């Protein structure tokens, strides 16, 4: 799915951003994508919106007056734990320890400022794919290994799953290494993972790789962690789906 296809799904989005120029620019990006946007100028306003209205997504700046982004995120997750609203965090600070606090608190993705239209579109797109694939997983259609099971040979199936899990673990390690300013390696690994997804018709994993393949080197340098996290999450999800067909258990 390319970034333009996201226009076919209109989302109700809360944008919590205190800088007027950033707010104006990001709002314009979102409106151009076809989404409906509500604006919060600080953390207190953001929580009031979240408490009184239903949204499909919240885009939340880390640094805001009255209540910072982390405070908003924690308060929402505590009060509305039964409503899995996705959060994209905006940050001008790429310090990994700070970002980890947000991800541990329940954020789904983060984007570095200044935010570009393509990176925002890809981030929202990946969340839509993730939600879609979760629904497919609940229907047990997230992967298709019917042709593997047609051999009626559990040992063969176990051997295949062993090799898939082994390859996935290596690719995850390689992806984490590629974050360190190695765009060419990153793209080669993404291509390998796309091929791996085809062996079991893992639509979500394949779509995640297609999304990652659209980024240029500048976007990679700004947001490599977000794309790597997206791919690793899909690999892990596929591994768990495969595990249901194995005679032993794995940890991916």
C-alpha cells in the first residue's frame, strides 16, 4: 500500500501540539490525507478531548505546557485501559532513553521533528495495517500455510518453522545493526524479509516491508527506529502465528 491509499480511510485524529507553526503544518498534512483533525494546544486540553470524544488516533508532542506528553499518555492508558487508542509521539529529542519511556508507557510509534508528510503518512499507514492484521489474526487468516500442511508431515512442518524462526532471529539482529547509519544494508534486509513473508503468505509482514521500502535515506536517518520496530513487531506476530502449528514452542 502506498502512502496515497491512506486517503481511502478517513480517521478522526487528535493532534496535541503547542507550537503554532508545527500545529498548522501537521494539520495541513492530515487534512490533505483526508482525515478529520481536532487540535489541542497543551496536555490539559489533550486529556479533556480524550475524555470527552472518540478518536481513531492521537498524535502527541512530547514537550507541552501544563501536562507533558508522557503525562497525557500515562493518564489516558490508566483511565481508558479498555480502549486501545494508538498514539504517535512527536519529538525533537531523539534520545533513546526518553523515547523508551514513551514506548514503555504505551506509545505505538514516534516521529522526529520536523515531521515530513511522507513519514507521517507511512506511520499512520503502518498503524492501519497493524490494526487490520490484528483483525485477520483473530480470524486465524494472518498467514496461509495450507500448502505446507498438505504434505501431512508434522516433522517437515516443524523443520520449516525451525528454519523460519532461525531466519527471523537473524534478520531481527541484522535490522537492529542496520539502524546505525547503514541505509543500504537496511534496504537489503527489508528485501530479504519481504521474500520470507511470501513463503507463508504473511500479508501484514509483506505490507510492512513494502511500506519500509518507500523511504529515502533522509527519512531512514530520521526515523529508522520506527520502521525497524514495525518490521520486528510483524516478524514476532508471524512467529507466534506459526508457533500454533508446531509441535514445540518458541520464543521470538
